[in-house]
C-alpha cells in the first residue's frame, strides 16, 4: 500500500518548490500520477505515471534533494 499522496521538491515550499499529487494530470494531461513511492534499497523517491493501464517511472529524487512528503491519513 502506498501512503504518500503528495511530494514537494525544492528549498522554499511556498514559492519555489515543485508539487506533485497522486491523481494529478501531467505531460499535457496525457498521463496521470499513479503513485509516489520510496525505494527502500536506495532511499530515492520515485513518481510513477499511468497511461492506458501502463505504468512508467517518470521521476526519481535522491536523498540530497530538499523534499517534503504528505501522507494519506484516515481518522
């Protein structure tokens, strides 16, 4: 199960960061962000996109990048 719903990359969260959300349309609205996952072997965070039921690894960020994660929560 993937609990990450949003990733923000950049040193200044409000003005300079790039924000990606699960379900967001990307690449001229031809793909949708399917999942944001941590690779536990490398510590990298990967963004997976989907088109026509096919998944592709779109972006990968290493641990040296300033990253903020938001998780899905249920009360």
